[in-house]
C-alpha cells in the first residue's frame, strides 16, 4: 500500500532539523513494563515460528514460553475480573449505606415527634450515640444504630410508625443487607489480593522463560545478525550505519498529487521524506516511514517541488540523497 501524508500546507514550514536516535543497546534487557513484556513475548514467538527451522531453535523453549504467556494472560484477566467485581460490590455497599441513612433519618423524625429534638434519656435508650439526635456520620455507628433501633422498636412496638417507615422489620432488613454487603467487600479484598499475587508470580515466571529463549538465541545468532530484529530484539553488537538512498523518482499524478519512489538503502530501517518548494526555504521533514513509496497530496499546482530522502536506522542517519524535482500538475 502506498503511504500518504497530511496536507502539505500544514507541514512545509516545520523545522527542517532531524532528531538523532539513541545508539542501539548492546544487550536486550528483560522489560520491566508488563505491556512491553507481553508484546516482546509475542514477537519472540512469531520469530520462533518463522525461523525455527533455519536456526534450529529448541522447540521446548518456545513451547514453554507460549504456555507461560497463556497462563499469564489468564492471570491478568482474572485480576481485571476481580477488580470489576470489587467495583460492583463497592457500589452495592454505597447504595445500601445511603439507604441506611434514609432509614435512620425517618426513624429520627419519628422519635423526635415522641421525644422532642433535644437529646435526653429516651434518645439514649433508643441507641443514638454521642449524646446527639443526628444520624451518625461514621459508618460503624450507623450500622450499630440500625441494630439498636430494631431492638428498641421490638421492645416498644407502640413507637413504630408504618406510615413513616420506621419499624423493626425495616431496621433489621437494612442492617442485615448493609452488614452482609460489607462482609462481602471485606472478603473480596483477600480474593483480589490472591489474584494479584498470582499475576505477579506468573509475570515473574514469564520473564524467566523469555530470558531463557533470548539466551538460546545468543547461541544461535551472531551478535551482528540482523535476524535479531525478527524476534523484536536488537543485535547485541549494534548494527552498521545505513547507506544513503540513491535518488527519489517523482511522478506528477495531477490534482496536486506527486508520487515519490526510491530504492531500499542497505541497513536502513526507515526513511525521512523531506520536501520544499523549489528555491523557497529549507527542506522540511514531512513523514518518517518504513516503505519506499509515498503519495504527496495537496501540493500547489504549477509549482516545482523538490524531494529528498534520508535513510536511517536506530544507530544513525545517512546523508540526504540528491534532491529530485517535478512540476506539480
């Protein structure tokens, strides 16, 4: 597929300087980031599938890595499942806690009609804590007050009110539901902790399997063998400098579009495509790509443009190729 770039008017005034890439690492450390680790395992396995016969890779190492990767994915999925369950339980707890506040507020209004708003011995007998007639702000005290009110209304049924929904049955049901969900939330903490511990153990083992396979590749591949990259790895000895691109071939396609093509450069991994209107300003980098062909759209018809290409790899960039020019149709 031919690559394309955004509207040229937005790009021709960009900084023409090209940032340098950092040198290739001499070794391939095991990723500490879990996402990067999983991606590298996938690349390693793909490389083993493609090159196992050419290199004579021990099939058991690839099999062990695949099995461990599958197990690790399952452990990661279990953690996400338990986190979702935790969220569900926490929401249920919040909902029941809000309901408990509504129940306690109705009971408070009922008792205020009987005892008055000021705190007295009757409020204390009903179970309201801290010499206050207000609904407690602390969860544990709200939970305890529900149980105490249920016992109080059982002993003094004449103080219940069906109309105000301040009854023994309602207090008992709310207390049981709230305490039950709270117990589930507390219990689920250990379930999630176990799932996280299992995930960490699987990731640790996955890193060991990955390291073993990389060590095996070190026995099969020369340090400068470019096939390291087929496994998502850097050649330990680095890589040679890229050769320059010969020259880009430009073809005007009409409607302000030009096709640029060039031959692959030795040791190049990507190419910086630069352009300018002939004789106007510096070359500006339009795009960096791995392909050797690109469409340049939205160019000014009737203008000559110049295009040059710079080959690059992770170590260095080659000199720009000679500029090619074409009249935009």
